[in-house]
C-alpha cells in the first residue's frame, strides 16, 4: 500500500525543479512583450543583458554633459578673428582622458608596433613623432631633439611633434589594445593566435571590428551561459565569442570634438547649483587671473605658459610656473571635472575641421564639423570583412544617406560608378576653394582645430574659447592631444545630488508577473 509520502516526495521534487527553472529564467529575464525567456540556450539564446554597468575605459574620467554658451568665456577677441561667437549648444555626456597623452604612452605604442610588425619599418617610421620640431634657427634646442621623447626624465611629459593623423591612428590602436586586454582578462580570447599558427596562417593583431564580426576563434566568457559556437570548424562544446550586446567591449577611443573639449575645459559643473550656473569662467579655474587666490597657494601659477616676452619660467630661486618647456601631465590642479592641464602645457588637437563661420552652420546638439561617412568593406557575400595587411577592416566611402533597399544595395554593389552620394561633408554649407589654398587662404578641408594654449603661448590662449588651426599632417613642439570616448546610456552621472521621482516598477518585477510568481 502506498503512503502519502510516496506521492508527496516526487511532487516536492518537481515543485523544487520548477521553482529552480523559474528562478533561472527570472534571473535571465523574459520578454515583457512575448513572455519568452532571454539568455536561454535551449530557447534560441537571444542575449539581453540588463546588468551591464557602464564605465570609462582606462585613463578616462566621466564628463556629464549639458548646455553651455560656446564661446561665452571669451570676452575680448584681441585677434579680431570673430570665429567663435557666442551661441548656446548642448553636449552629450562623454569620457575624456584625465591627462594628455605622455611620452611613455607613445613609447608603449611604438614598442607594440615594433614587436608585432618588426619587418615593417615604414609603419614604425610613420608613427615616430617629429622630434625636429624643437629646432629653431636662432635657439639652442638641439638637446630636446635627442632627449625629449626617450629620456626617462621626460617620460611623463606630453608627447609633441604629433600630427592630427598620427593622433587618430593612436586612438584606433588604443581601442583595440584595451578591448583585447578586456577579453583576455575574462578568458574570452584564448588561443586565437595559436590556432592561426596551427592553420599555417600568420597571427594577425586583434581588431575589435573583425572580432565582433566573428572572424576570430575564441571562447565565451567563463561562467556565462552562452550558446555553443556553431560556426564551421568550431570545437565541440565551444562557446560563442563576445558580442556587442554583452556590454563587455568598450566604445572606440577618439579625439574630442571642439565643443566637447571647450565644455570639459571650462568645468562649469563646479559653479552649478540646482541647474543654475552661479558664475562664469575665463580659464578652467575660477577667477580672472592666472595665479591661485587661496591662502596656502596664493600667487602660484595655475598653468604653464609664457608670462611675457622672454619669460618662460620666472626668476631662479622662485620659478613662477616651474617649467621652461612642457611639464608633467599631472602638474598643477585639475579642473572641476578632474582634468589636468586643460590650459597651458601643450595645445591639444580636436576632431573638427576649421571654418571661421562654423558657429553659423553647425547644429546646436553635439556641434561638429568634419564628418566623412565611411563604411566597412566586405570581401564576399557571406559578410566577411575585408582586411588590410595589418588586420584592420578596410573602409570605403558610404554609398547612401540612409539604409538602402535590398535592390538598391545589390545595384550599388554591382556598379559603384552610379553612386552619387557625397560622403564627405567637411565643407558642408561652407565649401573651401582648393584653388585659392596657399594663395589667398590657408584654410581647406585638412585644416584642423587645436585649443588650450601651450608653454610657449601667452595667457590669452589659455581661455577655452580661443581656437587656432593647422594642417592635419603638420606638427610642432606646442601641440599634443588627449583622447575621448562616447558615453552610452543615460547621460545623468550625478544622480544622488538631485531630487527624482519615485522608482517605478522594475523590469524584474514585470518579468516576475509574466512568469506568474506574484
């Protein structure tokens, strides 16, 4: 005769299993529109990750965006350029390097190039800074030519002699190195070079775009229930590589736009109370002067610049700014965003193409001039990205201003000569006349903006609203750069210091209701 326990125990086991399965589904989440479980390898494996905590890449600090008057800190246009007249704009939140890129940072870049492409001397040579920028006909700067880049005494000084083009190449390289390191730390990029060697093919350096397109062999992140890798040649039981949807990889490093740079340099967040800006700024610090007003540091220079003609550092025994040329990238006090040397030390490249009247043309949200729309090229109909000899995706001019229909896509692929879309809008609404370049103008589509003032500039140029330009393939001893990165998701950073509405029902509670838990 069967007892009650005979029926009760199997029922209890089934109940516990059901609760466990429901709990697993709840942790993974379900679609609020269909009730289908996310992240379930037995149900298609759609990956939706709501637990990603977005953060900056190495070396970056967060800059909460907002509205400000671009050009508003410049009260006197002593050059009569009239190229940054006041207008209100909005800058989205982003990340920015805490410091300028240093000589040590650039030597790391050069070392990597030499290690990975030892036979390609042209690549290494093109990445070298132009140390000859220190030479002046009537000045003895020859020691800097030989010592500034490589001597340990200057390792934390900003790299100079860098063109705008070299700075962009560094941003691309840095993106790939950061993402490669992230994947290796998580165990998601194990053995792809070893596999290439066993297949008698050269081991290409890691590239983020090529990886996300599934053209590397790799492992899924340890401990995550990722679907099996069903690609041809994948090992049995191997998990799929990381995707953009996983929120693991970082956004690309890049040069900041002019609006981003000026906004970050001002640091008006320190002068804001309840959405009101209490006082403006002339420099990245408060006050009208270039010396510290605080009692303990009263009279100390706030930046490294040329005080007067013939005075680059003051009198022996009490040097006014402590620097004859550049200084360490962490010298002086950071501004209210935590950024060092946003005035003085070296000018800094930004992304924008220079036009005197850009303020009349560009948008009031994320203003920028310099877009050249490019697409990644495919080498076959299977969606394999074409690569150059360095393992980077080949980019080609964009063919349309919007998503093409399937028929348009096939037609443009078959006959690219019929494509009429202008992908280069650097001169939008203000075209440059190339025939007059070098005759009556020095401005064309390769003229790039730099800002911030340098060790060899007067205090006027320390104002964040001032702007100058130089050709993107030129360099000098007064220009360096720092990188930026787009912030994804909510633009709010300082949420604890402002009132907010009560939290609504969370997605997790909605999922529980769909699953019938309550």
